């Protein structure tokens, strides 16, 4: 299998819980220095600015002509623009509608904006697969590189609004769970560079509710396909979100399959959202890039409301 290297990373995420909201709101940078066109910047909604700025930061050291693909992922898309458009429909009684919020509410807006700003005339795809959106984008990126692409920009973006937070609460999706948002981008390459953080080994996804034994079996099969055993995993990264029912499987796997591995969580930092696993990859890649020890291997297991499951295997650059 062709190795896939994580050569650069960028993230916009919550640093600390905000007192203004009951959810984790992203700590946004000063966009003026990243998106220099003031007119374009004013027209962008919050999530678009987050995604575009994060993507531009990730490829700021690479000439645009060397980016062979832009692949983005989102679970819920541009919620604020969607709400704005729907409110306008009601207020204007379906007449004289401003098309801008609708245009900017489409899922592929962020990938398209990055391509337009950087004049990247290359493969551009957006995945919207609920809790497996980021994994789908990552898998496509790996396939592109193994088919010959040199550099692929892959990223995930999701936002939360007061309205969407209330709706999720009423649906019972946030019991004992702190919601969040964020944007993470990765420059994946065919060859390692001086800034290479880690190596992306493999991804596996599956859906529907499964018992702990069934999930353990899938983990064994996944590791065996990469000539690894559970004892060779140094970091076991799980998507614990605070809900006891959803976290039980993580606890069981930690004690039964990976008792010797270092146990790491990430949703306590970024919150729960469909593409939160992208933050886990960012966290591991960042830690590997800063670590002095060698030969480390991390397995990320995440499930989104016990329905969308994913396994991501990452190894520190040798």
C-alpha cells in the first residue's frame, strides 16, 4: 500500500468552554490576515470563514499549482446560512428572495471558495455522510494519492448555532453531552517532507448498532489487515462524550483490548459534532510531531451516537 503522509495540519477549535453558550464554541482567529479580500470576507458566513481560513493556513507553504485535490467533509453543513434562507422564505412569503444565503448554504461552498481564492483547478469533492463524513473524505484522499496525486488538501468543518443546539436537545441527542464545532484541515502527501507529522496507515468504517464483542472483532480484523496486534497499539484514542450509555463500549475496549496502551480522549476538548474525529486526527498528528520518542502507533475509534463507527490508524514518522 502506498504510504500517505500528514505533512501539514491546521485547526480552529474551542480552547476553553465559553460562558456565553452551553456548548463549545470555536476560538476563531483574526481573519483579516488570512482572507485579505475585505469584500469577500464580509460576504462569508461564520462557518465559511472558519473553513476557508483553516484550509488556507494548511497550504500556505505550498504553491497552488501543486495541490492536486481539495476534499472536504461536513455533517450538517452551513447551518446559519440555511436558517437565514428559511427565515427569509417565511418573512417574504416566498417572494423576492435573496439567493445569496441559499448559494452559500450548499455543502461544497468551502471547498469551492478555497479553490477560487487559490486558483486551484483540480479535483474538488465534498462528503456529507453524517458521522462518517470526514472518514469518507480521508479515504478518498488516500485513494487519490495511491492513484498518483502528490498533494491532497483534506478537511472537515461543522458549526453549531443556538437554534440547532436547541433542536438537538429536544431530540434527546445531547443528554450529558457537550456539543461543539470546529474546522480541521490536513495536507496529505505522497512523499514525506521536513514538516511531516505522521503517517496515515488505514481507515475502516461500519454502521448500525453493534455489541462490544462485534466491535472488538472488527478492531482485530482491521489491525490484522495491517499486520498489527492490539499489543502493538501505543495510543488508544476514543470519542468519549460524557453519555454513559455511549461511553460504555469505549471503557470495555480500553480494559479488555488495550489495557497497556495510553488511553486518550478528545471530545472533552472539541465537543460532540459529526466530524469531531477530524479533531482526533489533528490532536494525534500534532502530538506525534512534537514527541521525541519513535515507533508510536495510535488507533482512533469513534462512534457517532452508536450508529456511525470508524477506525483510523496513524503511525509516527519513523
